[in-house]
C-alpha cells in the first residue's frame, strides 16, 4: 500500500512544510534488488579486537572495499567497529573516537555495526559491564543516525569467530534496510556447517523450505525470496486460499499443501507429504497467523482460542512432529514469525500478543532440543509492515503506526522475507535462539 505522507515529503512543497514544522521526514530506503551486489562502496573498519581481520575479509569477500583509516572526501556505505576487546568502562571511549569523526562522512542509508563479546562469556566483571553497555550505545545511535541508516550490535561468543560473516554481510547490506537497533547473538553451540553453496547468490541451492501461510502477503514474499536464493519451496495454506497458493507455487516451481494447520492430524499430514515428496526438509517457516481483535472485556472464547491455535499451538505441534520424525535435516532451520505485539503488547490484541509472545517462548524452548539435531531455532518479530491487515486499519491509527519508529515509515513484506532468508542461510549456523525485530527500531517495546 502506498504511503501518501512519504510521497508528499518527497515533493518541494512537502520538504518545505516538513522542515518548518519539524515533522517526520522519512528517507526512501535502499532495498536489495536481484542482480545487485550484496555490498558495494567503502566500509570503514575500526577497533582492536580479534574480530577486526575477519571483518575486513568478509567485506572484501562480498565485493566491497574495507577501509581501516578514515580518509578525507570519502563517503562510507557503512561503519564497523570491533569492540570485542573492550574490557572496562574506561575503554568505551574508543567507540566515541571511532564513530564521532565518521558520522558526517556517511552515504544515504548507511549501515553501522558494532561487534562485541557475549557479556556472559566476558573474562571479568568489568568486561561484562562494558560489553553490556554496547546495547545502549547502538540503540541510541540508531535513533540518531537518520537518513535511512541502521545500527546493529552483534555479540560473538568465544569459538564463533568464524561464524559471523553471514550476519555481518546481511546487516551491512540493503537486505537489512528496515532492521535497526537490534542485538544478534552468534554462538558456537552447533557443529560447523557443511561447505558453502557453489553459487553465493543461491545459498539455498538443493534445500527444501516449508512456508506456512504462503498464499499472500508476508508469506508469499518469504516464499519468493527463499526461491530466489535457490530453495525448493513447499507452500502451505488453508483450502480456501488454494487458487492463490497454487498459482504462486506454479510461478516458483514449488509444491502446495492445502490444509487447516489446526486440524488434529495436521502435523502428521504435513510430515507425510514432506517425506513422500521430498524425503525431508531443511527450512521450516511458521508464518501462518490470524487476528481476532477485541478488548478483553468483549473477547469471546472463539476469538481467543482460534488465534492461539493458529499462531502458537500449530507451530509447536508441527515443529515437534518434524523433529521427532527426524525430517529436518542436519544444519536445518526452524523460523517463527512473532510480532512486536508479543513484546510490547497492544490494546484489543491480548489474544494476538499472547500468541506471539508464545512464539518467542517456542524459540527458547526448542533451541536446546533442536541443537541436539544440529538445527537452529530463531524468530523474526515484524513491526508495522504494509499489508492487507494494516490497510484495513483506521487512517489515523495507520499513520501513527507508520511513524512510530526511528525511520518514520512502515516496512515492506520483503523486509521480513530478507531477514528470514538470512536466518535460513546455511552459513548462519552460528545464529540460534535469537528473536530479531524487523520494525525500523519501533518506539514500542524493549
């Protein structure tokens, strides 16, 4: 859906009004388009920790230019600071020394990343405190950077120094255009993944991905993006969405499964279809979801249970069945779709917020169990994303929702899909147990 306000701010008159009234001025975001380089331009790299050289190598491998000293008249596509060696509050001044001089040398829509050591693994109390302080820095800088920029923090656990390249590349790329103010934890709990895909642009070649609620909206965008990256997609949706789903799967040369995922035998029917048609699966994306909004005083049992059944119980049952049957292959992925409503809450959405907070709980509960089978478990938590659901909102609420984030605009379904694709990438095997908000750094919630 078009954003009339953002269109207005792009005009000469609109710019004048925005500047003189101090209104939000959303910058059109740079998003990845197939065929574009994943990274381009110069990226300034600083810090003195053990991650600096892997950062330089990852940026160069992605086709961009890593620069290790600030240069006059150079505009940077992004900044990366290795703070993993900071061991005290006094040493935090190094962050200021790196970022402050470079902030006026950024291109439009820059991507800034801070790399730290997981606080719980810090060698001392002072180091733990200093590393935890990085979260306040990155979230605050995300609200300052402006011009469509993003800021993220990546904690790298000991032994995971060779596992963060896919995460760094994603966060520095236009694929993460609407992801800011986030903390990603990269660990060393799972075994090293098998060799990388032969085609870097198609990391999911030879993989099979199941996407629930795939017929339209965010689900359809996820299906298209995973297909773009090489996966064979199995789209699942309810029978009444059959024509849309089958049309999409024909476009993607994929496979369709039509059923109600809340049915008692749904997990068994899905696993049977997966096993018989594909022999197993590599990626499961629990996207299917519904809303039945009412204030709690007027909430019927049907509105409550239908939302909980679709959004929470069905993903839990299906994940458990696939894991128990051993149908998710080694280095597989389980990815849930939560919501910032599950973090911040929403009036008249107690049922929806409960279900989406439960998806976050599902990540917590399944992560150690899935790790025994070398499977990662993560979730994305979208904020205000342009969709058929948001298009039905009253106009005033819709406008407020669009502006209540650091980017002063709504996200697009592709923003969620790109985040799912990063988590699905075999090279992201160090990323598990994370809930990543795709919300333009929403002002709601933590």
